[in-house]
C-alpha cells in the first residue's frame, strides 16, 4: 500500500464522533450511525503539524461538503462471496447509504406519489379532459395539475440545512453570504394554501425551438449550448403568451405565467420534502451544482433529461430559473388562490439553475429579479375554464 502516510488526507466511510471510537464494536466496526462529519486519515503534504499529523492512529473529522487541495480518497471493493455475515454487512452498508443521502422513506414517498397520480386522474375524469395534451401548432406539451391544498414554504429544519451548506463558502465581500441567505429564507414562511381550480402547466420549460416558432425570431441571449429558452425578460414572456394564443387560434389570455403558489404546488406534486424527489438533490437528478459547488453540466441542457415529478413535470429543479406572475416580497395573507403582492419592483423566479447550489433549487426556494432581466419560463393554461383565462392573463398591479 503506497502513500498511507502523507501526500493527501484520505476520506473514510465512517461518521466522526470522538466518543464512539473508544467503545466501538470489536468486530467490523462501521462508526456511528449519523453525524455532521466524516473521518479523514493519513495526513497530507501541507498538514499543520508535519509528520505528527501523518501518524497511523491519527484521526480527524471533515464535513462531507468541504473540499481542500490535500484531501483525497482511495476505494475498497466489497467482496460478494465470503464468510458468514458478509451479506449482512453489505445490507447494512446499503441501509446506511440510504440514510446518508436523506431519502424520503420508501413507503411515504410511494404513498405521496400514488396519491398525486390518483388526484390527477380523478381531476381529468371529473372535468372530462386529458391528463396530457399537446398544442397542435407550437408543439408545447402540457400536464394537468389538479386543484388541492398544500403547505407552501419551508420548515425551520429545512432552513437550518440550507444555512449549514453555506458555512464554508462565506467568502463574499460586503454583506455576508450567510446574512443574505438567512434573509431570503425568512421569506419562505410555511403556510397553508388552497388552489380551487385545476390547470395545465408546461411539461417542460419553453424551448428555443418553440420560442422561434411562436415569435418568428430568436433572442440574442439564448444559450446555444442548451435547448431551453433563457435570458427572456418577464414582459417578453407575456408577449410570447399573446402570440402563442394567436398561433393556436385561441382567445387572448388563454396562456399566462404560473402564480408562485401554482408553481410550488405543481413542483411538489404531493410531497412535503425539500425537493420533489426527497430531502436531497444532486447533479444526477437535476442540472444544478453539486455539494462542492461545482457545476458538472456547465450550461443549460436539453429539457427532459432527468426523471419527472409525480405529475409528469420535468426540470422543476435547476436548469434555468423560471418566471412567475407574482411581484416578489413577503407572502401576503391570501390562503385561497393567492396571487401575491399588488405592486413591486421585482418578479418572482423559481427552480434555481445549472449554476445554483441545491439550496436554491428547493421546491420552496424563491428569489426576486428585475423584470427587465432574463430567465426561463413555462406556461399555464386554465383547465376547462376558458372564461377564467382572459381574467387572469395579467396579474394585479402590472405596469409595462
């Protein structure tokens, strides 16, 4: 075995806990079940105490999200066949891994998904409309979102996890990153909301091809590396909706941006966790930064590259920020079909993007942006209530 002392510190599987080590099991110890830190061993080329930090017995802790230029690892291959007890060890490792990634318990996740799918099916049956439809001329696909109630916003526990994730990246001059993040989180107050009408929402974010077909031009801000329409101003989105209705031969006001409540409700699809997939997210499930704040995909991607949520919506986490109809600010006291503040200077954006950490991609995460700046978007069409479409085409207090 080479370089077991020095060169780079090596990460181990175990959680780090100073009290566990002295009383650990004599056979196949695996460390404590949970802790905020993981064990690192071996010392590195720049460790503070020289050779003393490279001793065989020396052990230190390290947060899993922390990266440094003298931290590495080596791997172990689990033997498939072996003495009695080996299969038990493999099972234990699998169980520990599920707990580590913070997955929603399988039974609860399956129940939430089944309930969401059933609600969607019943809404389609009651209204006599399909679960999915495609607009014939633009090719835009839509999924039916049933009426219902949910808790909008984030819990204190969820907010604490977000705050912990910025601990080692607070290097921004001026107001501290932690202060800015905490201020944003304070605008995610959890509260009950009821949406009384079903609606259709875009299965995907609007693509560049769809934009060109509707607008008969392209935006200079479009990213040629991805297929998603981006760098589109809020007012350009509303213009797109008007021209889309003309193209499809439908009344003006048939399409609009989602309200913030509609967006979060559709994103959650019956779940109560930080993401529609559970309490953890990484770059294998969304186009976003990983826990080390690196962007593996490096740009927007073709829509629909990751699994959809229970209601069949793709890319609700990451890829590009999405415009909502509402002005940004503290939540209003509306609990039924809320439409946000009457006036403001910034519009709500949701979902996070490829250049965002997972905290900004949560179902409850919300930010404000000048309407003259660019983002992506997906559209909403009322389900079986065409008279409502005209009334809700422009949010209250809109001024162009």
